[in-house]
C-alpha cells in the first residue's frame, strides 16, 4: 500500500524548518533536498560573481542564498547559483526574507552551474528553462563544465533564444554587453 505524500503550499514551505541547515527546493509541492555543491561548481559561480562586480554593485548580486518562486504544475521554489537583481527587485526585497515572490519583479539574470547526472541536466536545461522564461527573466546562463560549454538564453517574446559558447569565443551577454570573458575562462575557474 502506498501512502500519499502531503503536498506543501508556498506558505507551508516558507514556514518549514526541520532544525537543520539542509536547503530545499519546492517542486510541485514536494521538498527536494539540495545536496552541497561541488567545489568546482562553487568556484565557477564565485568567479562569475567576481567578474560581475566590475559592472554592478554587490547589493544586486545573489549567490546561492535567495529563493525564486516560479510556477510549474504547482508552485516551485528554486535556489539559483547566481542571480542579478534589478534595482526595483532589490527594493522589493528590502531586508525581508530573501525570497522573490510572484508579486515582485523578476531578476535581470539567473545563472545555473550544472551538476553531473541526467536529473541535474534535465532540471537546468529543461525545467528551469521553461520556468525562468515564464517568470520573465531576460537572461539565463547554463554553465556546463562537463560538456565544456556555456548556454546563454535571451528572452525574446516570451521564449528563450539560445547561443552556445565554447573555447575562446567571447560570451555575448545582453545584461553585461562589455563583459570580456570566454567560456574557457569561466570553465577553467573551477579547476583545482
């Protein structure tokens, strides 16, 4: 006999505390434990953070610590590796819990660093792609060190247009038009 798992609402998720430091995403009402990142993925996201700081103030950057509410079959809450906020979104959060709710503006950009495995690839390449597009996020980067590429998605008329960068080809970002980075620079930042 199978017992049904109780689906959490957004309010129940936001109030959830099991007394540990475990991070969870909410996916269609179910808690999904987020394992610790690999050192490689952490270094890649920190490297990008250091590059973005050349162009925007630190207050507009979030690193693995801000929840983003998106809509799937039910409400979903994601924990992106890196986010760039707009000034308007920064003011909407205004010292409250670091959760971007549906009534708030969207971030300007989200970056996900892919972990190995089909489940992780599906989450970053398929599910988050449609969720972030539906949320109206103008730019979404998928950093994939295992496939040695960066997929940059630009929102055009509600759908993402995709560009893939590999090797020494300069990354062309709309949010950071003067960014002088190549895929190789970003991907080798995570090598130990």
